[in-house]
C-alpha cells in the first residue's frame, strides 16, 4: 500500500486524478463483488 501512495505522490495532477478515480472504481467493484459473493454464499447455505 505504501508503494501505491508513493506512486500517487509522484504523478502529475491530472494523472493523479484519473488514477484515483480508477482506483476508486476498482475498489467499488471489489466491494460490490464481495457483497454479491456473500449473498450467493448465504443462498447456498440455506439449501
């Protein structure tokens, strides 16, 4: 994670913004995947 922070600091402003947006989207996708995974898991448990 520290390496990531360092990369962000060394990027130019405009690239920094797009990088942060991409990272945010990836994080949201991961969270969403985890949530849906949890739902699937609970469905399977009931059987």
